[in-house]
């Protein structure tokens, strides 16, 4: 969701590990402009928090984001791609380059994003 004039706030669910796996040490966000590939990704380490802010987001740009957990053994599996702008999450179809807005519904202290089709 939008956070400021050049920032977005991320919220995610944590993951759990099996009893024979190393404990999670934290979460990372990898994000990059959709005109680039993952090799251009910026990495933000949020530690054990399940929320965080990404700064330096440019207006009128679409970004791709993946989250992952990490531990002593290295990085875990990446999440599904999420697309966002400075205004918040968007639905983006890479093959057609179609962009769809999302509608925000505020319930109490939680903010839910719903796709507008």
C-alpha cells in the first residue's frame, strides 16, 4: 500500500519451518522495475518483521516484487510476483501489458486490496 511520496508499505504472512530445518532468520523483499529483469532487483532485508517500508519508489513506474524467507542455510523459495506502483498494488498481465487498478477497502485497522476486473 502507499506509504508516502516515495515509499510503499509491505505486509506479508510469515512462513513456518519443519522440525528438521534451521529456524528462519528473516525476510527479504526483492523488487525491480518491470522493464528490467530480476538481476536488477534491489534487496531489502526486514529481519523477522512481517511488515516493512520500501523507500525510493518512483512515480509512474510499475515494479515487480517477490518475498522470501532466509535462514542459516540460505534463501527460501520466492513468493509469487506482486506488481505495484507508488499508489499501491496493481494487477499487471506481462504478456498483454494490461494494467488493472485495485480497489482498497478499509475495515478497522486493516487494509484489503481487491482487484477491479
